[in-house]
C-alpha cells in the first residue's frame, strides 16, 4: 500500500481555496485543511471552510485563532474602514497587512508537526486585486525562508509551496473546479457576507467572482442578499 504524501492546504472557505483543495486531493495528497479566525468581518467563510473540508474528505480541519484586528489597517479587520464597492487603483483597503506571511508561517509550523513537505495556497497573480502577498515573487521568497528555517530544510529535504492558481484567470479556476465536481454554491467569497453566507454582490471580491462565472460560461451559484 502506497503512503500518500501529506499536505497542509489553506482553506478559507472561498472559491479559490476550495479549488486548490480539490486539486490537491485529485493529485493524491493526504490533505490537512487550515483556516484562520483572524478577526475578519464575518464567520460565514469559516463555516464554509469546515463544510467544504469535510465534504471533500480532508484528514483534518484546523482553525487557528489570531487577532489581526489588534493592528487593523484593513477594511476586513477594522470596522471604521468601509469595504469599497468600486475597483480601486493600487493596493485596495481590503488588503490585510502581512496576512499571507502570517498564515504561511503557521501552516509551515503545522506541516513540520505533521511531517508534511508541502503547503498549498490559492494565491493568484492574474485576478489578485492588487495584494502584494499574492505575487510569485513573494511565494518564491517565502519558500526559500521555509527551507532555511525548518528541520526539514536542515536535514536536506525540501518544503514546497504549491500555488496552482497563480497564473489562471478566475474563469479558468472555476472551470478547473467544476471539472473536479466542486460545488461552488458552498463557498463564500464576499468581503461582507451575512452570517448565513449571503453575498453583497457589490464588493471587489463579489465582482471578480461574478465576472469569473460569466467568463466561464457557467451559472453563478452564489447566494446574494
């Protein structure tokens, strides 16, 4: 019996991370889903993360609690900053400072504990909303750090950061997920979703999602207010 390679997969509950999880499972990885309760505006995405991870058959689903509201600086962690309803120039106020650096660091720690040599994350450099920690340069730099700062790296093994969506459009991501049988109606992408996961339909994330389904020629299963 062949032992599957273990992988930590960051699963926020959104469209992209659900696709990454489905892809990792299809590739034969034994997946351990990781989500973060970091003080974001709503918990609907955490509920979606749990449900998706269970439905797809993860070995475990872990939620780590952080308090990124303590530093603020983002519309997602500071209620005094409104979520924009129009696409902005430059880095939008929905960027959460250092979020992916923190998330990947904790994923790296769990990967070491599990004996996993890979971390999967749904960052994207095409429809990425201008976030600096979603670029390939950042991922390459973090992977280099991961192999310097871990027992795995010191002992001559390799820790890999998988970003299978990096060069895909939102439409291509949706098509990949649909081909794997993923139910996108269970995902929550909205920055200001209601407690039961209803989407606003006007924030940047909703716009990218809606346009993606349109470009993919697929029905949008999103539940709106």
